[in-house]
């Protein structure tokens, strides 16, 4: 049984509310859950209203026994402080945006002429 940590959608149309749940990967989105770990409200009405709450000890437990978080949950865990050091995503790397140009690139030859073949 592959266990996933994912979001189960609640709420009304155009007003989503999500529970962070642990479930078998083959069950439907709103199907049977093994455990509810918290909630996420992307549209919080008031400024002082909290939009996310997680049971961090239980999340750590499920991650330690091999549960795989989905990408949205991985981002929520990163925001809660449980994410990876480099960021929540492995596929996307923003490191290239923060690096300087390599030193071996020669910009002095940029006069608009193309080298002709010999």
C-alpha cells in the first residue's frame, strides 16, 4: 500500500477549503482517509484568520514511515518549515536565476560580425 499525504477538497463552489490528509494512493480524492493532519484555507476572509494549521509531529511521523507528499502538500510543508533546504521542488531549480554569468564567456567579441568558415 502506497501512502500519500494530499489535499481533500471541502467547501463550496468558488470557496475551496482543503484538509491535509493521509490516504492510500488508490482511493478517490474525497474518499476514506487514514488520518487528518490539518487544513489549508487559500481564501482566508480576515487578515488575522489563520489559513493553515498542521499537526507537525504527525506529519513528521508519516514522512518517516515513507508517506509521499504531493506537490501542493510539499509546498505547504515547506511554508510550515518542514521542507527541504533548497526549496520544495526538485523539478524546478531557480538557482540559475541567482547565479552570475560564467567567467569564461567572452562578451568583448560582440560586434555583430559573424565568423566566416575557413
